C-alpha cells in the first residue's frame, strides 16, 4: 500500500512517540476488494511478492541504522536515510503462511513470522519449512519468533457468546447458515472453551498468538477477558 521509505519513516515516528514500542507487520497483500476500493493496483501473486521483497530491501536498512538504495522493478531509493533513528530495535513481522516464498522471506529478513493462514494441524509442517529455509540461508532459527493469527469470540458464558454472535449477525444481516459457519471458523465460547483451544494451538510449537477478537471486540470487557485467557494459554 505504501512507499517503503516513507513507511520506514512512519513506523520510526511511531516508535519514537510510543517510547520504543512500535512493530512493523508487513505482507504481500491478499484482499483485492480493498485494493480496488482504495485505487491501488492489486497485480498478480508474483507482482505482490516482488513488491514485498523490494520493500523489505529498502525498509530494513533504514530501520537498522543504514541508508537504503535500490533500483528495483517496483521501487527506487537513493541513499534514503532515517533520521531521527528508532528508539531501539523495531521488530519486523511478515504475515502469511506460504512455505516456499513467505517463509523464505521470513528466514531472510524478519524477526517474526505470523502464520495467518492454515489450520493448527498445518503448523508443524510450516515450522519445518521455516527451519529448512533458515538452514539454507545460514540463519539461526531461534532468532525468529513464530505466532499464529487466530480469530476468537469470547464471553463470560456460552450463552453470552451466543448472544454476541446473534447481535453481530443482526447488524450484518447474516442468516442461520452464515451464523453456524462463523461459529466453525472462530475459536468461540466461554473462557474454559476458548482457553483449551488456545492451549492446544500453542502446543503445536509456536511462540505466541496474534488474536483478532472478531464480532465482539467493541465490548471492552471482552478484550480484558481475552487478555486474561490468552496470557494463561501462552504461559503454559
């Protein structure tokens, strides 16, 4: 979506004003409707991955205290500097689960991998693929944190979780078939039910979770509840 050098400056500004708490999450993009809505070129699968890799070749030097120069197919930079510098080390997270391209870029460029696609049963295979890329590129696999993107809907009781689903269904105009499909997609229910599923996902060998509180994230008490349950699940 953004010029890479300007993005590096922007996330650095965020790092400074937040006292060193910024992270950069980046990926190849997947949602064509959003591109079309914003007047952005979507391009082919290959185009998007080429853009991502060129962007990383500009962004990373700027975040790590160097200037960036690149005369690429998609982006160009000439001694692009980043001053003032970040407060500290801004972690770069690449989102996506592709074992051939995405995880190779994680091994080559990133501090963190966020597996944003696939089932929990796919995670061990993706971890193996990442390890293979790291070995081939001479990267220490232990340097890379791996998290899983997960969608949850949590409430104090199953009845309240059900009510939250029906509330968002009424707003969205979903029929019963859509409601049932959504329940299958989400980690859904009361704290015990959600906690058990989050613990099972952690048991696949990942380091943490990135959780999207779908459906009822506008209710701040649900955010606090998910925080409590998620911390317990990731601490075990």
